[in-house]
């Protein structure tokens, strides 16, 4: 994953990225992050920086949606 993706906060990621993440999770389950990461890598290799940034946000959103909540953290 790119350095930018690892530094994103949940407030910088748009709702559309979370919607896309939900679709990936519904389709691929635990493999959603892998699928999103492969697409991100394809776009990086193709030189599509804008598309790669969008998919970096989706990778982040998948990670956020699948991670275990921290102690005391509220979940929606």
C-alpha cells in the first residue's frame, strides 16, 4: 500500500470509498482487501495516479471496516 494510503484518516476518506469497500466485502469477504490492493497495484503500474488514489482510499476503507474495534471504541 502507498504511504499516502497508510496515512489517511477516516475523515479524509469519502463516503463513496466506504460504499465501494462494502461492495467488495460483500463480494469477497476476507479477501476484499486483497482484491482492492490488486486493483490499486494495477493502476499504479499503469501510471493512473488518480485512479490509484481512489483505490488507496478503498483499501483503507476496507481495512477500517474489517478491523477489530479498539477497547471502548463505538461501532456503527
